[in-house]
C-alpha cells in the first residue's frame, strides 16, 4: 500500500512541476512573438492628404499639408521602429524609434519639422504623393504588408473609403 501512495504522490508532484514549468515558459514564449494574432490589423492607414499642386507644392508649408495618418486601433502600444511608409514610385519613409500608443494616430508629413508624439516629418523638399493616382503602403519591420490606401485610377470604386484625402479620423 505504501508503494501505491508513494507512486500517486510522485505522479502528483510530477504533474505540478510540469504545470509550473509550463506556466513559467508561457510568458517567455509569448514575448518572443513580435506581433500576436490579436494585434494583426491593429495599425492602419486611416487618412491621406495628397492634394498639392502648382509652385506652392514645393514650399515647406505646403509639403507639411501633404500627409498620411497612421492609426493604432488596438489598446496596446505598437513599436513602429523599422516600419516603412512608401508610395508607388518607391519613395520610402522609415519610422525611427517611434512607439504608437493604443487608440492613437500619428500624422506623417512630407516636409520638414520637429517630430512629436502626434506628428512625424519625412524632411523632404518635394512632394511624394501624386495628386492624380498613387498608393501609400505601410509595411512592418520585417517588410510584411500591413495596410495600403490608393486613390485615382488605381482606386476601386467599391473599396473602403476610409482613406479619403483631407479627412482625419
């Protein structure tokens, strides 16, 4: 009888130890996943303003009126460091040392300025977003597609219209 009791106690102790090891290992494994499934699709291009025309399109003020809004729709902060925002011609802006808070939007201006929590600047001296037709594409730090916004000839009439220019959500 004592062998049976000892075997049960040993079995119980092994089960408890396995549960503890599993519980301790779970947070470490979860931390290693850079973008958990629940956060996919949490960062979107929420609005684009691309309406620069004429000579004023090359002035500093006008270039800062050309922008793309990037919104984090989740409650958790997302580290955008290394993420890129590009146009159809390959002009690319790379986010550097930037964390987008949960339920927040950052406006990425084409022109020059001082970066803040709500406004980032590409520091360009020419317009990036074509007036007639273009696509803004957001990719994560692994180069994977996150979201895009198109307008003009490439813009599908039945597409989601959340990217209407000049509109901030």
